[in-house]
């Protein structure tokens, strides 16, 4: 119990000491909360922004758009020539995302694909990507990983959301795993031992995997 309390206090401190996010990101957080649409944690958004700035990443693929919260974190950090391709089959959600991209002046630099991810990625033409951000159906993570690693440049980075399912992996007895937990357990082992990646998982947000392509 003390550990949970300490973590809450730490997160509150970090939220207070960081600059406030862009007003549209704050609005998107509230919009997602009101509609029951999950968005990545603010901590994960900040990490994505920092990675994009550090790498000057101008070629980014996102799998799982939803309301475009993580997309906008990355778009606002991109250099002027940057491009983001983002995939989500739910047109209703991506219409909301598109409205925020337009208001932020980023809509010309973001291309949305309303297709099932695996179906699209099997013939996706883009290569030499700087960053891939994965936040999609958990049962598809492994197949998507296999499809996107060849698209990454050497030293490119894949970031994976929900790698710890918000702590559920650690608190659920393996005998009680549901399909989602089982899929993530298997994915994490595959991800961390993948021969083409130097990968780690951080207890950030709901669990954040980061893998750099090394081969």
C-alpha cells in the first residue's frame, strides 16, 4: 500500500514540475475520458515527444490512432518536413482525430489509413522509418512487430504501449490469464529476445516497451 501511495505522489510531483502539455492535448485527454476512449498516459506522450525531438524523426508509423492523442504528441515534436502514417480501422474515432490534427495545423503531415493493420502492413510501401509506435489489438502485437521491423532503419526505434497492461501482468496469477494477458506475456518474451532488437520494458504509463533495431 505504501508503495502505491508513493508512486501516486511521485506521479503528482512529476505532473506538477513538467510544463503543461499543448492545450489541444489537454482537450483531447478530457475528450477521450468523456467518451470512454483510452489514450496513452501523459508520461508516455512526453516520452514520445522527447524521442521524436532527439531523433529528429521525420518518418513515423503509428498502429492504433483512436482519437489521435499520441499522434499529436509526436506531430508537434516533428521537424517541419516530418510525416506520420497512422492506422486505425475505426472511422468514427479517426474523424475525431482528424479534427484535432486540423486545429493543430498538423493535418497536412499526418496520413490516416482506415484499414485493419495487418492487412495494410503486409503491402505497406514505406521503409527507413525512424519510429514505429504500436498501440493496437494486443493479440496482433507479435504479427505486427514482425511486419514493421523490416520497415525500420537501423537504429530506428519501436515503442510499444500497454506492455504491462497497467500492472495486470504482475498482479494476475498466470493460471487466471485471459486472452489479452496471455498475448502480452508471449509478446513481451518475444520482443525482449528478438535478435534484431535491443529492447527493454519500462514501468511507464501502462508499461512501455522500447526496442532499437540493431540488425
